[in-house]
């Protein structure tokens, strides 16, 4: 039996660390129905719209400070 340090050369053989050689895959992609995708995109649009409003507000504040 081999009780040493294991296959220390395995990284050089495969080019991957041990956790990558384990054979596990990421969870598979869940496909959305059209209604779900539409709702998701609308929510994302609303979030991005709020971010844009905050950015425009900050730009306006900084412009006003610079003019003073």
C-alpha cells in the first residue's frame, strides 16, 4: 500500500488541482418560460433604471458643488 504523499505529480499530468479533477459539474441551467423571462427582464430594467437615476443625481450634485 502507498501511504506516502499521494500522487503529487497529478497536477503536472493533468494541469488541474485536485478539486477540479473530482469530476463534479456546476448545476445545470434552468430554462425560463417566456412569461418568467419577461418578468425577470422587467425587474432587471427597473433596477437598472434606479441605478441610472442615482448616478444622474450624483453627477448633478457634483456639478453643482464644482460651480460653487
